[in-house]
C-alpha cells in the first residue's frame, strides 16, 4: 500500500515538474489570472467528460461534515495560495520564489504533526531535510544573485502561499480517504475556476500576443498532465501515505523540472544543480526507507 502511495506521489511530482516547463512556454502570452482560469476550468471539464462517458457520477456525494474541508481545499489551498504566489512572484525574482516554494514541505509537516498526530523517525526527518536542500540547489542559479533585501514583499507573499498550500494537504488527506479521487478533482477544479472568474473582469488584458496551434496543444498537454493526472495521483497517494510523506516526495518536483527542461528546451544543468539532483534522490531513499508496512489511515477532524 505504501509503495503504491509513493509511486502515485512520485507521478504527481513528475507531472508538476513537467508542467512548470510547459507553463513557461505559454504563460508569457496569457494573463496570469486568465491562464489559471483556463487550467482549472479545462481540467475540471475534461475530468467531468471522462466521468460522464464512463457513466459515473460527476461530483462526489460528500457528507455535510466534509464540505468544510472541501471549501478550505478549494478556497485556501487552490485559489488563495495560487493568487498569493502569483502576486509574490511579481515582486521578487524567480530564483527566490523557487526556493521559497519548497517551504510547502516543512509547512505540511508543521501542520500534520499537531492536527493529524503524525510522527516521523530521525531517519525520515533526515531524508526530508536532504530532500529540501537538494530541491533548493536544483532551483538555485549562481548567475542570478539572490537579492533578498530588495524583495521583502514578494518573499512574504510567496512564503505565505507555500505555507497555505502545505496546510491544504490536511483537508486533502481527509477528503482523499473518503471520496473518489476523480470526482473530488472535478469539484475542486471547477470550484476553483468559479472563484477565479470574478478577477478576470478587473484585468485590462487577458491575451498579450498571438495564439498559435502549437501553443494550444502545449496548453492542453499542460492541463492534462498537471491538473488532471497530477491532482488525481496526489489524492490517490494521500490514501496510503501520511501528509508529511507526500509533502516530502513533492520536494523532488524541481528535479523533474530540471530533467524536463533538459529534454524539452535543451537547457543545461550546472554542477550545483546536478549535486542537488543527487541529494533529492538520496533524500527520497531515506524518506521511503525500509518501513513499507501499511500506513495508519488518520481521519481525525480538523479543530
């Protein structure tokens, strides 16, 4: 069960890593809010069509007690965190933002221990720390200085967004255990798109340049990989893993981003980034460890 969970969250990390590269190829032409709306709405519609064709219910039959978790996941973990990070990245460099986004893993551990009563061994704690260090090294670019003192607002916003996303893994865990993953993704994505929609009316421009057919195909592939496959496998993983375990493996996302950039855009890796990739792999081995017994399913309510 745990191996299946690690395989699923590893797939999520690879899809998210690939998605970052694909998003860079199209995001410059689309307004950030419009781009986010298209991804959320597109992913929700595609998954809804899949369920409809399969003659399955499109939306999950959630008990009333779980709607609080659903609203927290959608409003805070999907929409608010994304908007805060987007605004923060506009006030700081991509390098600093990439480093700070890795704080979502430690944030998930910070919330999971008191709220879900999860525990980790010294070996697993060491592996999480190595994963975090490796992911930071993969993101860092020596040729771009880290001007932390010139982007305090951006630092605060991106850090806040990362912590909100880490916290959102708590309700995701409860929902993943008790609801169908595909149906849950449909509801999460479409609710997120509805929340983003009002912001579009305040944007002066939604499209900044011509849109070609190759760009449309890249956008479609990005939606399928990140917002369909990535979201579903994340929720499947949380059925078998603790929140901190899933968050730790997600720290390997920069590794898959670097590998995707190497294959798709033919970027080169520095020695520092290669060293970071090795640390990510070592940290992952420590996190998975030898303990592959079935993880205890924790479904205690949020306070």
